[in-house]
C-alpha cells in the first residue's frame, strides 16, 4: 500500500479504517465519508473488484487477506464483480455533498457505479 495518504492516523489505524470502509462499500453499495478518505477507499475498492473479476482461487485468497468477512468476499465474487465484467476500471463514483457542519470537511457519497 505504497503512496497512501496518511489521513492523520498511525499506519495500523489507517489500514483498519480503510478496510472497514471498503467492506461497508461492498456490503451496502454506498457510504458517506470525507473526500480524502473516499479517494483512498476508491483505490482499494477498485483493486478488490478487479480481483473479483479475475475469479480464480489466488484472487479469492488475496481478497480474503484484505476483507475479513466471508459473506462480503462471496458477494464480491458472485454478485458485484460479474456486473463489471465489460468495464475496465472506474467501478466507483464520488458525489460531493458540501461541507460538514462541525468542522467544514468536504463530505461525499462514495458509491458503486
């Protein structure tokens, strides 16, 4: 995971947060988060969907290394990845919502296309 934004967190906390966001995105189809987090989550989610498109055993094991919930990995390989079989990347979209009231952070919706 080279060249990641630091997001103001230690490496272990950042990795865990991004894993949770990718899992939530794949489980629910969309999440609401800040712009910088969404950009990092998008990179990792696209990589997971690409693994799902390959569909072999090694790809499934690589997905299990990153996503810890069995049902989400199964959903990725059975439901999500086949929808994007004719697409070469760009599986997510970012829709800007405006600033957050408390700290004026740019809020966005990150969703699967």
